[in-house]
C-alpha cells in the first residue's frame, strides 16, 4: 500500500466518521436528504479509492484532457518539474 492510498483511506474514514458522530449526537439528521450526503459520497469515494485504486473523478478529468503527474510531487522522470 502506498502513502497516497493510505491517506485516501484515512481521509475518507474521517469524513464518514465525523458525519456519523454528528448524526448520532443529534447535531445533524442524515435521515433527510441534504447536501451532507454529498460530503458522505466524497468520503466514501476516497475510502474505496484507497483500496481499489479506482477514482471516478480522475477518469472524468483524464477524459477532459488533464495530464497525470508521474510522481506524487508532480515531477517527471527526469526529476524536473512538469
């Protein structure tokens, strides 16, 4: 597992956990449709992307012509910034 995947799993878990804690403490009601479900969807997507490597947003952005960095710091194979 890479650091990027571990961070995605951790971030997704924390987003979903914070929504669950707010719901069960009575601060928010996830039983009704609200924009908080978008937040849950983002957290769930981050969480699953950490395990599977599949990210729908990345697929869409690639289809729109955006380039993918060759490393985590955004440098190419020669070590120079893209």
